[in-house]
C-alpha cells in the first residue's frame, strides 16, 4: 500500500532537488566549462562569435558535438530541476498566510 506524502515531506524532497539544481548550476556548469570545454578551444570560438564571426563557433560545435551537448544537457537539467521553485515558494507563502489566519481566529475566541 502506498503511503501519501505530507506537505512537509514534499517540501523537503523539493528542497533537496532545488539544492542539487543550484549546485549543478553554480558549480557543475562552470567546472565543466573549465575542465572540459576551455582546454578544447571553446573560449576562442565564443570570442570569435562575439565579434560576429559565427562560422568558427559552428565549426567548433561540429568538431566537439558531444562536449557541447553535455554542456547544454547540464544547463537544461539544472534549470528543469529549478523550474518549480517559484510555485513551491508560493505554496509555502499561502500555507503560512492560512496558518496565521487560523491562529488569529483562535486568539479572538
């Protein structure tokens, strides 16, 4: 028989996902850039793309497709994990507001 998760349990699980997503975005992506992409000339390709020459950037992507897709996958995964954060925060705020109203009603009695 499946047990129903409480609101607090869901919040704890979501919080763990948000921490993982934030760590992935703030530490994993820059480390991947530093350790994988930059030694293969990614900085030079980005610099040429910034100057308006996209051909070298597209050529770099063509030659290093798996590294580029890994980089994009890290970004997509981290943002996907963080996607529901605003909704969870809203649910917490609404729950706190309801809790305050219930306490005020009890105190008025």
